[in-house]
C-alpha cells in the first residue's frame, strides 16, 4: 500500500443544514480510492474501490480473524470462481456494480447483503426512509451504483430536515499525486460531501448494496 489509508473521512464534516436529524455509519472504514495502492485504476475502478471500503468496514465489525481487504485482481478472480464472469475478466478494466459487490462480500466474508433497486425517475428521496432505517439498525456502509450515473459511490449517512433530505457520499474517484493526504483534503475537494436527493439523476436507475452485519464492538 503506497499510503496509509485514511479512516472515516466523513467525520467533522458539517451537517448540510442547522436543523434536522443526522444518522451516520457506526464503526470504522478505510477510504479506498483511485490509485491508492499504486494500482492505476482511474477511470474504471470506482466500483472496486467502493467494495474495498465496504470490506474494510466489514473487517472492523468482526472480532474473529477475517480475510484481508481483497485486491482488485482478487475481486476479479473471486467473480470468475463464482462463474459470474468469464476468465477474460481477470486483468480487465471491466466495471462492477452492486450485484458483484454482493457476490464478493458473500464469498469472502460470508456476509449477506440486501439489494435495493431504485428505478429511473424513481426519485431517490422516496428511499431515504429505507436508508435511514438501515443505518439505525445496522449502521453499515452502503454501496450505490447506477447506469446513466455510473459512478460508484458509498453512502455513510443521511440528513433529514423537513421536506429536504441529503445523503452523505464517500466518493472513490479521488486521485492524489502527493504522498500525504489529510481528511480535510478529501472534504475540501467534495469527494466526501452531503448530496441533496434532488441532485441524483432522474434518468438513471440506481442499485444499493446493504451488507447485513452489525459492528460487534458497538
């Protein structure tokens, strides 16, 4: 690993409004992003990086010895072993989405996930209650993928103020050419941000992957 990964990069980010209620993830995760391990995946690896961040959260949930966070190559090998992908997938730059995240987490960590499909023109806001309930019950790291909006991202919180709702996004598209990165750098450049539900694309469907495991230390 070329750098020590930051943990819980959402912490100390101000709420989007001064009123309302905020619920955030429980436990710890490491922030995986483009090129963070000297593997050049900018432009195609966002799904893998979001999955790696989820895996780091799952590892921190468990008391017993747990497999390391898988490399991009190991993720690809796992999906081929599961007969989800052909052999040619290994070493490719093919994207992965919420279903592949579920398959990998289940295979490596024996953790089941819930997949939630948000249809195009389905209004992300309608699913805020579901996300809020999941964070209250499990406190987990959510992966979000889509089609038109194909940029994979993590969800680690929700803020509800009256009729307004925001999701706390952890975006893996951050790239750095310098060695030392601070949490403030990630927040200042909006790779961790509050995103109003109206800012998601109506023309895109979205899939959510919600790992069904709780932090045993909470």
